[in-house]
C-alpha cells in the first residue's frame, strides 16, 4: 500500500459522472469502499454497473467527479495511473489471456516487466497461486487447451500475481457454461474469506447473498439502495429494487 495512504476509504468516489456524447450513463455517484469490503453491484442490464467498475481504475475516464485510491486522486491528470492500476486487479467477462503464450508466461510477464521481478521469483509466485486454484498441472498448457472455467481461474491468478490491494470483477461468470461457474465462485469465495477487498459486478444473487459485506443496487446510472446482504434481499425498501428482486430471485 502507498506510504502516504492514511487508512480511510481504500477507494473514495465523489460525484462521479460518465457520459457518452449526450447519453448520461452515470451521474452523481458517491461511494466509499474500505479495506476488506466485499461489495457486490447488482442491477438491470444497461444501468451503468460495468461502466462504474471501469471508472474505478480509469479504463473508462469519468466525465466529472473524482476517484481517490489509497488517498491519491487518480482522476488528476498528473497522476501516474499505470502505477496505481498495478494495485487494482481486474477480471473481465472475457478472459483476455494471450493465446500465443503458455499459462506460466501469461502469469509472469506483468510482474517481471512492471515490477522488476526475476523470472525465478515470478514463476515461484505464479506456481503457488496455480496450486491454490487447483491448476498447477496446467502451467505449460496454452489458453486454447483450457475450459472456460479454467481460463477464468487463470485470469484471477494473473491479477493476483501483481499482489493487488483490491480486486475488481466485471461479471466474471457470465461467459461461462453453468457447470463451470462454481469453480470460479469458489476461488472468489476464498479471496473474500481472506479479506481481499473486492468490488464485484454480477448477476449471481445467491453468491452475493453468501459472500458480500454489502450489496448495492444500481438503476439509471446511480445507486438507489445499498445494505448488508441479509437486509438487502429480505427487506428491500426501494420499489425498483423490489421489482428487480422479484424477477431475479
């Protein structure tokens, strides 16, 4: 963690807005995410969930407002965003593995290039994490030789190899066959138990209820309700959330 980080919110979002031309996708979002939080973001398609997540590490540049990460305004043009992004692991719907590299190379290229780790050091860490997700025997396979569930577990390991302070998940199971979803959720469940800070955009309501510290419902580009999972799912206050849950549960 950065030396000047004062231990307040790990991520602080202030008055965040994002427009694409005349279309306002996000407006006036204020959120604090603390170390150890496991925040699930749910809502209908097109409500802005993925755009919000991508604004947290500036894969989408906000149109207005600020994002502070470990006390630093990463929306400030003078901030070295690449340096801060190394501390924010990101897992996408599509696995984004390099097809021409074996798994070990996929996992070690960033720690060696960006963090100056030796090949030996990077490979030892990659192997430790592969063992943890049950894929040590696939270290020298190529992405085309893996199932979707295996690829997504590798994508999670790739992010973890950078030793991030927060993990961002953008619908990590939506591209998977149903029988492969469980193996990916198992890895995420373990991360949550270890108090890894996580922000998860998902449609997996049962999983959100089980592992989230809080669930946030997005509609029309802003959060209209948030609560701990027990309260969120059993006693929703907002009419739009009640209607949403009645359809998805």
